[in-house]
C-alpha cells in the first residue's frame, strides 16, 4: 500500500486529476447556487410591472397633484422590544395645520417575501396624528405604506424601516 502511494505521488500523474476534480467540484457548486437562486425569488417586486409601467404617466400626474396640495407627512418608527415598535404618522396641510379628521391607514410589507401587506391598526391622537403598534415575525427591511384621505383627496407615502433582530 505504501509502495503504491509512493509510486502514485512520486510521479506527476495525479496533477491533471486534481485539476479535473477541482473543476467538477466547482461545476457542482455553481449548479447548486443556480438551482437555489431560480427557485427562491423571481426578482420582481410588483405583481405586474409591465402594466404598471404603461400607467407611469398617470403615476407622475398623481404625484404632481399630491405635491401641489402641499401636505407634509412624517412617518416615524420607534423600536419597542423584540421585533416590534410604534409607528407614528403625522400629517399637516399647506398652512402647517394638522389634518384633523383625516382617514389614515397604514400597512407594513416585505416585497421580497411575497406575503400580503400587514395592516397596522392605528389610533388617532389629539394632535391629529395617529400611531399604532407594528409587530413582525422577521427582522430586516420593511416598508410602511401610509394612505391619508381627507375631503375627497388622498395621498400615499412610503417609508423604509429596518427592524433589528433581538
């Protein structure tokens, strides 16, 4: 046995086998990574990006109307324990007055997971703002989407938040 190993490694015949073995191993790893990437995430954050792209001019006009209203919206997030926190939303009109009586709805979502948005139950505060508790099951990057409607006019805002793992 020892004589056989000395004969095998004493000569240079094993070097091409090492190269071939390395590239076979590399091909197997690449095949595994390609399979995992194809089966995990499609890369799309929209359900139908083509149709949304066709209506992009409408989106621009809508954003222009929102900007002309002069409403200012602030979305805050204060962590409060493991995987939870308080979302606070304040909206002011063009004169800087609170939008009291406006209907405020908020959702949190992670587009990468493909789950439906999580509704944030909001309670109105006396200063015209609203706040609610956001409890999630996964740490990381989340988007809070807010819709504010008042007197037949509505605007939407989005804020990215990062929820730290505990």
